[in-house]
């Protein structure tokens, strides 16, 4: 019951508000002959207690007012609007004084840039709060539903019975559920005690989640079994932190090996493109760091149960012309990557450690770099530091001559793995390469470019060799002296500093010859015309004998191997071209090249190794590349590589790769995707060592895509790779929302 006494000011305000509502009601009355507003569609503007700028605009198929004029009942296609906010529903009761709306049926509430949907809700336009009841909201690709909801602040909604899914919310194949939570700015979700469910079955629990719905963190789950790892569950939690940074947390359980924990921090400036990189820390408590006695003997001095990997990779563009590249890796042992991060090991057997700070100019590039080893069980050439100044090929004033140069100043240290019988060595080195070119053109087609240059290199130390003869006593099986013998040994020692001179002259020649083979459609796709381009080229080099020979220098890299050269490099490039989609297209590109040694040594052939490289692109669905080197001295193929790709996305994708290197590697690998874009698809991979005629690895994966979920079942077999010499099997299952493809977890070795 309302008290009969009210403070004067409040009473006056209510009287004014009631008067305005009554005036609005009278103004809305129909003139003689008109239909009353309560019975016909209409739009009525009603002023509440606030200024005219805050008028509520009510539109509906039917409007009715109570006797006081304060409350309006709206039915059918209801829409109440105030500024940018609105409520749409089938039915609504509007309090024009309190500026509140109670709505039912097909509700859509737009407020402060947010959209909410439900069946029953109360909204306060003045306070920006309300009780939304059950609702459904979306922040693509996520759908959010709640059993009940309350708008506690203009930007915060309290939720009960929360469910998130990228499926249709009425029948989710998977979902994330929580008893309660909150949503801020229609974007930031906070919830406790979350359950991950496949259909109605929970399979994972998280105590707390804070996530940005625009880039909602996704969980990755990879359960499986491996002969070496036992049963395992690999999990990763990806969390955007802001527009630049995101984190990735790993929690891995392997029944035979133990628990692994990891934290990655990834950053990328997508707006200014100034920096991108990642920091990684991973730790594994490994209960079985070796699989058999053979591995134990090889590993036990360098490995224990605590295994880890620390990594930092970054590229930072300080300005448009200055950049800093960082790559640092520290691992607990040489086998950490192959055991737990096999995909990284395949890219780089020995992790790099380097820093480079550089400035790019139109004419030159200058900077300083560091390259070092952080783990003493690796070998390396440390560069601590190495400064460089390289000049792009550029015209010398207004002359017809061009200059190109490269200069480095380094402190070099050659280190070997700990336990190696070889001793490390070091030296300061300054190397300056300078070349002048004179490009000319003759007869309208022949390009001739003579050049002359000088390379000077300073070494703070040289290599001195001393041969000594030692008298060694010879004994029999009983230890009795039966004689002596001479043993010759070469002792290495440091010599004095030197400046090596390497003058060089040369001439490069080339031209292109064109010939039209055919005019009109070729029958290959929509190609038109055929032409052949032949481009023979030659490059003669005469490098005079240096005053300091390579055998008198400590060897760090290719600069120290430079010696006298008198050779002619010859090659022929051929192009078979057509016009495809309005542009020139190479159907076939072929390059064959070799070196003629004009002054060969006794153990050299005049004709050097023959190299070749070919690329075939006859159809858009086929690629075929191959390259190699033929050894003319030993009369055999030294290296050969070929790869074939066939793309028919509606049916299959096939890649075949073959790699050969004499006495080193002879391997062929194939990767086949079947129906890659269909609901059911498969993938097969195999790698065969042709030397032993044995499969190194073969794997199979069956993938099913439902309406919103990807399910993959995989099997990988590595023959004779388990602890008992039997085949090493790995079986795994991967589940992922189709809205978030890709995985960051590695199956390991």
C-alpha cells in the first residue's frame, strides 16, 4: 500500500509525469469516425519523467492503456525504441514512468550494440539493466545459451545454466557447460567448473575459464596409445590475451613416460606488422628416457628424467628499414626433440641460436649478428659477433660500371661436442669482397658482363702443421717386447696472422632466342599459343692463386676454402610457354648446367659435375619437379630429387617425393588424401627406404566431419622401432570444432 504522504518534490514530479502521460493519451484519442488506437495498428510516442530526448517510441499491431495512462500494453510485432536501444517481442507491458518493459515471446533486445534473444525478459531502459530469462546469443562462430540471465550492469550479464557450442544450440554434438557465469560487453565470458561434453557425456573438466568470445580459446584433445609412450592424452589450451598476444598451455599425460607441462606465448602485430614470434617452455618428467639397453648406453651420460626445452623466436621491425631477428633454443639433451617434438626435429636436427640486428638501405645492408651454441653436446661455428656491410649492385656515379660488395668482421670459434677428441680453435677474420661489373649489350640480343674484383681476408691466426716420427714399442700377447716401429703424426699448432689476397676477373654472357611454335588454342585447359625460349649462358672465372692456401688456414666455412680457380660455368635454360588466363605461363622449365675446369688438377676431370633442374606445369592440377647432380669423375648420379603433386580436391590429392644421395639416402615417400573436402575422408602416408627395402613409417587417418565437429582416427607404424625391436604403433583420436582447424600438439617419436 502506498503511503498517503509524499515529499513535496517527489509528488510534484509524479504529478508532472502523470499530466504529460494524460495529455499524450488525450492526443491519441481518435477523432470522430476514426478507429481507436487500442484496436488498430499504430505508433504512439509517450513522454515519461525524463526530457523529450528520452522519449519511448512504442509500435505494435495493438496498443491499449490503463486508466492512469502510465502503462501501455502492446500486442503483435511489438517494438519499443529509445535512442539506439530497442526491445522487439510478441507482447510487452510498458511502464512509461519507470521506463521499464516486460516482454514475452520471440524477444530480441538491442542494447548498447549488443543483441540478446529469449522468450521472456524485463528491461530497464533508464538503468540499462534487466532480467532476460532464458536466452540465446551468438558471437560467431560461438552460440551461447542460458537457462536464466540478469543484466546486472549495462555491460554485464549474469548467467545460469550456461552452454557454449559452435554447433546449432538445439542439438549440439559437443558443448562447454557451466552452472553459472557472466558475460561482459557481450564478449568477455567468465565461468567456473566447466564441463566439456560430447553429446550428453562429459569428458574433460576445467575449474575456471576467462575467454574473449571473438577469439574464444579452443581446447585441443588428442587421446591415444603408443608402443613407446603408452596410453596418452595431449591437451592444449589456446587463449587470446589481447590483439597481439595469445597463450597456449600444454598438459600432456603419457602412461609410460610421465607428465609433460608446457607454456607458449605467441605474439603477432597484425595491424602494423612490426613483430611476431613466440616463447616456449616445456618440461617432461620422463620415467623412461631410453627404450632399450642400446639407447641406455648411448644416452645415460647426457640424459635424466628431467627433460625440457626453452625457446625464443622473434622478428621485430624497429622501423621500415631496421629489424631484429632472435632465435634461441636450450634443450636438456640431444634427443628431446625427436622423442617429444618429432615434427620440429624433422625441420631442424640441431636447433639454431642466433641474433641479427640489421639496417636495410636502397644501396646497402648493414648489421651485426651472433651465432652460438647453448648446449655443449652440439658442435657449431660460433660467431661472437659478426658485423657485416653488404652493398647491393649499384651504378658508380654516371659511369657504365656497377659495384657490388660484401664485408664481414667476425670472431669465429669452432667448437665440437663435449667428449670429442678434437680441440676447438678460434680466430678473428675480416673478409672484404669487392667486384666491379660492366654490363653491355651487343647486336641487340647478346648480353656480355665483364667483371674484375678483389677479395682480401685477414686472419689473426693461421694453421701450422708439424710432422713428427715417434718410436713405438711392439709387444706380443704376453706383454713381451718384440720390437719397435715408427709412427708418423701430424701436430697442429697456431701460426701468425696473415692477409690473404684473392684477385679475380670474369665474364658472363647470355642471350634469349624466341620461336613461335603454334598459334591458337592448345587443348590444354584454356591455353592459347605455344612458344619456345632458349637461353644459353656462360660465366668464366679466373681467380688467381692466393698467397695463403686453404690448408694453411683454420677452417670455419666456405670463405676459408677459396683457392685458385680457372673455370667456365655453362648452362642452357629452356622454356615452353603458353598464354594462360591472359598471362605468360611456363608449361616446362628446364635448366642444365656444368663447369669446365680449364686447368684441372691430376685428380680432377676437365668436365665438372652436371646439374639439372626441371619444372613441369602442363595442367593446373599437376606439378612435377626434379633436380640432381651427375658426378662425372665417378660416373654416377650423386644426388637426385623429384616430387609429383596431383590436385583433384573433389576426389583426391596426391604427393610423391623421392630423395637420393649416393651412399647416404635413398628414400621415397607418398601422401594421399582421399575425398579431402567430403564429410568422410582419409589420408595415407608411407616412407620407404629403398636401400634396405623397408618401410620407415606408414600412417593412416580416417576423418569424419559432422555438422560442426571433426573426428579423426589415426594409426602410425614405425617398423622395428619399439623397445623390443618390434613395430612401434601409435593410435590417436582427434576431435576439433570445424570452426577451428589445426592442432599444435605433437605426437612425438
